[in-house]
């Protein structure tokens, strides 16, 4: 999930003149986005909301994603509290979605972070060029465009890199350690 809520500074000055920035009060309401990418780097689904994503929004996203995947799927997530709520875990079980949670402070192993990096860059670039930031529908369209404009081939490279890094990390773990097991029913 990513959220945008940037200040919008537009500045022009004749070439060679010093630019003086005045405090700018022009802001737009936060927009939060969820997206799913497949193994090939294609954005398969997204959900864009005002302000933030609540657990009911995430359940809606999972249900819609299940309609697209039509069968068991694996969902790789960060450790956002919403992802671990009872209602979300129930929705995942109902939708035959297996959750894999990313390790703490290892966002470089989460392929979706690369989508957000490129989407935010495109969003900020286009915000200055072509957006009416006071029109919420225009802002939603800008977020949507920035997500779906990211090239699948580029994301595929990141996905493969993340899997390679995960394998390297797992292979580096000591094999003679007894890792704690989760008690049954949890």
C-alpha cells in the first residue's frame, strides 16, 4: 500500500534569477492505494481510496483479487496491522489465499515496494505537469495511471531479484537451529 499527500510547489523564475519559495498551503487529501502484481510483473488489481485503507477495504481487495485469480494464491505482504486482523485472515482462508509476511525492516525483499517506488516517481512528475490537484477524481486518475504505467518487464526483474535475495538469506541461516513452531490453531 502506498499513500500520497504531497505539498504542491510550483515555481517559475527568469533564468539566472534567484528563486524564493514562499510557504505553500496547497495540499490535497491523502490517497491510499493497494495493488497486486503477478510473477511476471503485471499489475493485476488495484484499489484506490481516500485517506487510508481500513480492514474492510482490504477484505474487499482480497475478495476482488480472488475473483481474478480464481483459485488458490499466495499473497506476499508487509507487517501492517490491518493485514493480520481476524476479519482479514478469515477472508484469506475463504478465498484460498495463503499469506506470507515479509520480515521486519526488509522492504527490499518485497516486490511491490518497487512498484510503489516507480509509481510515486511518476505521480510526482505528472502532478506538476498535468494535474488539477484540487479535483479529487483527477488525483485518483493520476494515482491509477502511475500504478499501471509501470513497465511489467522492470517489475519482473525486481521480482526475480527479491526471490534470489530470499533464497540467499534462507541458505545463509544455520541449519542446526530449532526454530520455534507456531502452536496449532494460531
